[in-house]
C-alpha cells in the first residue's frame, strides 16, 4: 500500500497544479454563469477540459486517473464549475457515444470550451424514479420528429443551449421499449422554460414545456426504441464522477464543537456531542477512504460498478444530519443563523433525491451488488398505453 | 495511489479461507464450553499463520502485517475458535514494538509456532479501560492482583498484564502463567474461553511503561481484530442474503421485500465503510503514521458497528429460525459482542477518536 503517484501521475499532477496556481485565483469565489464559461474556456485552452475525451474532439485523450487527479487539484480552489457538471459529465459523453462524427465535431468542441451548456431532460411530473414511465411524445413527421409534453426538475435549463431529451416514440409497447433519445436546441420554437423555486428560495431547476417542437431526425441518438439503453449510458457516467457533494464537512462541525460552549465548557467535552462526532468521522472519513479504493481500482483499469451507489447514498444523508446537528449545537441562535450550516441543511434534502433517491440507491445495492430480487413491476410487460 | 493489499497478502488470505472452509466448519459450535477447538488449533499452529507478522529471525514467516490482516479476516469469517489473537495481534506486535532483544528472543519464537499462547490481561471488572482503574501492582519483580475476564486465560502460557509499579506508574508486564491461579468463567461467546486470573506475587517483567504504551498495544491489536470483525460481518450478511433468496412468504421470496433489501443494503454500506477504515489503519500502522492511533480507533469503531449490525440483522432476516440454538445466527451474534468488548468497548474507542482529533487541532 502506498499513496504515492506513479511518475506519470506525479508529472500530470505537477502540470495541473501549476496551471491552477497560475489561473484559478482569478476566478475565485465567482459563481455566475459567465465566470463559469470563462473558466471552462481557460481550462480547455490549456488542455485540462475533457481530460478523458478523445483528442479529435478537443479532449486530452487522457486516463480516468488523470481526471481524478485533476478533480482533486481543482477542488482546492473555489472555481465556478457546477453549471457544467451535468452537461460535460453526462450529456455530452452520451452524444459522443451515439452521434455521428460530423455531429460530434460540431457540438463537442464548443461544449468543452464552455461556449455551450447542456441540460438533462429526463424527469417528468409523472416519471422520476420510474423515468421509463415518461410521457413526452415524439411523433414521426417527414424527416424529423414533432415533440409535445412536459419535463420537470431540469437543472440549469434556463441557461442551457442544448438538452439531452428522452421521449416516447411508441406507446403501444412496454414502457422501456418505446423510448428514443434526442438532443434538442433549447432555443427551438415551442420550448418554454419556467423556473421553479426550491425550498432554499433559489431557482436552479425548471419546468420545460414542449409544444409542437420540431426536431430533425439527425438529432436522434441511437436507434428508434433504444432510448432506454442510451439513457443507461448517461446514468453510468454519473458513477465515474467520484467527487464529493458540496457542503460543510466533518471538519467544519468539529471546529464548531470546539468553539461553542455547553454549560460553560466547549461542547466537544460533552459526552453526547463526542459520540456523534465520532460517528460522523467514521462516516465521512470512511467514505473518503472508500473513494481511495475506487481510485485504486480505476488506476488499474477497472470501471466502477453498481457499488459506486454508496457515495451519494452516504454523503447526501451525512450532509443533512451533520448540518442539522450543527444547528442544534447553536441552540436558539440557530433560529437566526444564516451561514453555511443553515444553507447546507436547506439544500440537503435535494441531494437525497436528485440523481437517484436514497431508496432507489438502496435498491441498486440490494439487487445489483447483493443479488436480491428486483421489485415487483406490475407494468413492466404491459404496453405503455394499455 | 495503491490503496489495496499486496498480491502475496491477498493470496495468503485466500489460502487461509480455503483451509478454514473445511477445517473450521462447525468448529465454533464444537468448541462451546471448551472455548477452543483443539484439532483446529493444532492445524492453525502448523500453518504458520501466527508468525505472519513476525520476522524470520524469530521463527516467523515475514509475510507482514497485510498478510496477517487478511488471515484475520478469514478467521473471523469462519468464527475459528482458536487462541490466536492474544499472540498474533497483541503480544507479538507489542514485543516487536517495545520488547528488549532478550524479551523478543525469549517469547517470539514460541508465539510464532503456537507453543506459547498469549493472553491480554487489562480488565479488572466492569468499566472502560483507564489508568486509574488498574489495581494490580508490580513490586519486587512480581505481580499481585486479579484480572477478569481474560480471553484464553485458562490455556495461555503468557499474559501481558497491565499493572502499576511502586511509583504508581502504569505499564505492560510480561508474566508467564505457570503457577498463576486461574478460574474459567462462563463466556458470552462460549466458543471463546474467558477466565479470572489471580496473580499472587507472580514473577513478571516490564515490557513497556506508561498508559500511552497500553493504548499503543491496544491500537495494534484493534487493527487486526477489525479484520476479524469484517470477516464475521461479511459472512453474516451473506447468510442473510442466501436465506432471503430461499425463504418464501406471501407468495414471494422475502428478499424481494424492500424492508429486507434496504436493511441488507445498509449492512453492506456499514461493512464497506469499515473495510476502508481498516485498510487505512493497517497502512498507518505499517508506515508508523502520526495519526495511527486515530486510524486504529476509527477502524475499531466502524468494524464493531458493522459486525454487530450484521449479526443482529441476520437473526432478524432469519425470523424464528434465527432465534434457535441450532441455527448459526447466534454464533455470529455472540462473536460480534465478544469482539466488540475484548479490547475495550465502542465508547472507549469513540473517545480516543475524538481526543486524537482535539490533540491534532491543538497542535
Ligand atoms: C435538486 C434536483 C435536481 C434535479 N435535476 C434534474 C435534472 O437536471 N434532470 C432531470 O431529468 N431530473 C432532475 N431531477 C429529478 C430527479 O431525478 C427526480 O426528482 C428523482 O429521480 C425522483 O423522482 P420524483 O421526484 O418523481 O420522485 P418519485 O420517483 O415520485 O419518488 C417519491 C418517493 O418515492 C420513493 N420511491 C419511488 N420509487 C421507489 C421504489 N421503486 N422503491 C422505493 N421507493 C421508491 C422515492 O425514493 C421517493 O422517496 C432533479 C431533482 C432534484 C431534487
């Protein structure tokens, strides 16, 4: 066992950190979309965007390990990058896997350079966890498709240029078989984006209405009726992001427990507080070490499997519990506290829902890792419109 | 980054698992009352596992700590009822860390070949490990005091005894157990023996002085025991999984009920987090990292929780069958508590964990 980089890894890390040291401070603390685009462009120019992507699309042609090293180094800086996570992490890789070369050449470069932003148009009012139950209808019309219906919870749709769209092309077959994947230009006539306000008061996600939107057949990804398989490619890319959810971590709670007093002494001396601190250290540091095991596997060329569901399952819940406990420690002062714990506590329920709910992730572990039976699916073999 | 075990260590663990699959089958139950399965113990002694982390100069195999960890995991998985821990996890690492050349030469070869079984004697009754609870005294080269419960106390040849000297300083002493009066106690896990040892001017010599030495010995042992706990937890989870795939209720496999699936997913998560901590702790031990004590405490807390959770939920999944004497579930349940208590309970280790964080932040 060792935690050393290989010589090649060390060289890449040095290169990455020199670049970051030089460029990142200029973007520190800025969260707006323009700043994010500029940062992405700066990275792309230096060859640090799309690290694992093929060179012919402007990527670096590097290894997943280099991506991990880049993430580790970039996380040390407060650079704006959230708006690209869904697009570059999931949507564009799906395009690269299924679109023709000419299409890729047109779309991938601008996305990589931060000139365009992509969103993921999967969830609908009646289809979230059960996303294959979606209703958005795409009907053949000439050399293209006419699209009608509604998407919801679409993060970043309000500033996106493109969307990865899963729609139903054949309602007469069972639900998983009647789906087809497309990409759409968000500026197309008939698309209307309405912001949704979240419990935190912010509006990061949207409803997206499609009214007679025309999409040429050239924007189809994969075969007609094969959309579910294409969607699984998208969701698989989620697992490759062995990152961490943003939010206060164990160390922030530890500091708070040393600063706040209970009965005239630092809270950390209190037995109940110590007990909880120990539990969270075990959770958060355990997750960190689990990532190291995954990174080791990745560096040996193994791809993450369903066991990767553990990261979000543990960390989303941990952020909620930990920030809630921090508010408890503040006592009545917590009532008035803004600040990162309150903010994280308000954001945290979303983390347990987005990208697969806690319950769905437990199902994945139980079924795909432990080999337990799937849930009973009453609608699986019935035609969707039956 | 290479956060994984060496190939040799992995092979040693697999070989151990292979042997134990047959050799330890049913052994825990056979050992009930005796606290040891003599045939299995003879077999284990012959395989050289005890000396895995002992240098060749002292009769060990120099396989290393990583190898010993994976052997421990296999022992835990099979619930092997053998007096392995006292020598391999406690005494040998303590002698290698603190012993004089003479002490190492005297004891390590016997520990390596199993002719010397060792026991850890800290507890003197209820309560968490702490210096002020140590009443056993060392005076004029001899120990006087009562230790209980001492795991493998009846059959061990050597004990590592925590006692206080004339100046009040606590330390770890090496005490040959010949002539020491010992009484077997009924154990919570009857497949593992526990005893009361009454030292009355029993000859002994100092191994290491200070409470920090006591904790250092405990921490090393905790890492190896964590791997036994992981092995036990994994086996318990697999038993529950297998039963859930076989047992039918309401016209379906019970493993198709989400209450069962999600429970087992949670057990899986607890085991994987514990495994990651245990990996880090063995690295920190080998590298003599400054955060080793914290790493050991975290591994101990996580592994204890994982095994106790797995063992309890396995009974639950087995229903009434799991509550019977004839099912193996209670063997895991008992062993999980035995291992949870044998080096000080979980509260003690949580406190070490937080204490070491406070010390780090104060530095
Ligand atoms: C902050 C945020 C950002 C999002 N961004 C996007 C985005 O960019 N693009 C996009 O397409 N979607 C996005 N989503 C949608 C997200 O994927 C869905 O909300 C999620 O999959 C859950 O679907 P649902 O909201 O319809 O809840 P439901 O699926 O209706 O679930 C409701 C409850 O039922 C439980 N449940 C459902 N099925 C099962 C089952 N089989 N077993 C046990 N329990 C079950 C769930 O766990 C949950 O607790 C986002 C959501 C959030 C909160």
